DNA sequence: ATCCAGGATGTAT
DNA sequence: ATACATCATGGA
């Protein structure tokens, strides 16, 4: 086992681990005390978060188990390999959060959200797990979305031994494409089961590749992703924002539509595409997705 | 019991 | 393009 520490005061801006991994962006981390999404209380320096990371081009060649916790101004990690670059990638420690907040237009709602969850960053999830997570997210609560991804990994993902325990990687497109709709329904994916199976098949066979979106302009990238079954504009925006490095993407979910009605009524342009353009401009353009994620997390936890 | 959750799809207009 | 019903599941 390798281990180390990342000093957070060397970052550009603050960092808060709990809000970053428990704000409904990523469903790929597990809290070792098994209280993920069950409490908003501080982890008290005792709870670790862990995940199995697939190989990431330019970052890590091998699949890795990574375990991390925040203690004051440090991030402690344990892993099958050196996890500094992996954590920097997954948790966007390379973002200049100070500059991002400064570049976001000030308004009462955004001020409260940024204040309340200071240090929350976007995640940069591996794309296939992210895609499946948000296909599963349709009409579903965040704690249940997380449970679905855990069941998928436990049932169909590779087993990896680390520190005396067995971990499960998220299944590959091939591994999920081989499952039947009925098998996925047995994991309580409901009507999303065929969406996941067919999307996995599209990727496994080479019919389509979500990574092709990264070379496109934002709206073209969103259109590209909607070719996958179970992926409309909203899910596509989530994948662009939480995996494919499009921080301008603003997923128009139920919470943001409520925020638009209550705080930015002029941004309601009727349809998804034009409303998306309006709220994206309202939130400052380039990093509008950061503002969206703060507002989502803030409202979902009782803010107004 | 009834409602609702980070919506998408197929069909009709 | 837009409006509508329909799609599973489980917790409140």
C-alpha cells in the first residue's frame, strides 16, 4: 500500500471533500462508515471515502483503489499506487476556485450557496460510469442512484484486493452490454434497465463513443451525447459537466428550474436549449456549471 | 394511500 | 418544435 498527504493550502482556493463527493455529482465514491448521504454532519476526520479508478489517459496506466479523507488542511490518501495525480484529476484540485468564484456574477442566491459550501469543487468522473450514473438518475433520489451504482459494481465489476478487503471496479461497457434487461431490472434499475444495457452495447460494439464529445463545441457535444439511449439534454449536460471538462454546462434539473422560477424568471425561455443559454449567461458563462452545482447542492439541502 | 424523485421516450398534434 | 401519457421503485 502506498500512502501520502496533499497539503490543501497549496491549492488555488479552498477544498472541502465531503461536499465535493456527497453533493450528487459523483455516485462512484463510498464512505467507509456507510453513512453516505445519510447525514450532513461533518465527517469528523474519521470517515474515509474510497473508489476504484479505471486507467485514465495521461494520468494513470493501471486500475487503482484510492482511499482518501480530509483532516483540517490536508488530504490523506491510501492507494494501490501513487494517488496524487489521480486525486488531482478526479477532484479537480487543479482548478483555481478563487478565480472561478470571482468570475461568477454575484447575486443573493449564489452568495449564500458559495458561502455555505465553500471549498466544494466539481468532480471529474470517468466517463462511462458517469454516463450510466446519470442515465440511472432519471426521476430518482440521489441516495438511490448511489445504491444502483454500488450494486452494478458489486454484481458485474472486476474484483480487486486491497489492504485485506475486496473492492469492485465499475463494470466496463462490455461487462454491462453482456447483461440482459431483466438482470439489470433485478438490481432495481426499473425502466432505466434497457437504457443502460443498450447504451453499454453501443459503446462496447464501437457504434458510438462518448469521448468524441470532448473535441466538439459545447452544444454540439451535448447533441452528440443524446444519441445514447436514456440520454436527453439534461443527462448529457451532467456528463459534460461532471466528466468531460465542460464547466459551462448547466444541467436543467428540477432544482435549477425551481431556482429559475424563484430567482431568475427572465431566464425561462420555454424550451431547454434557449433556457440553458440564458441561465448559462446569468451564471457567468465559462464556469456557469460551477454556480449550478452550488445552487443545486444548496437548495437540495434546504436553502432558498 | 398518495406523492415524488438530478427525465427520457414514443406518439400525436 | 411542443404537449402528453407512460415508464419502476421505494421512501416519506
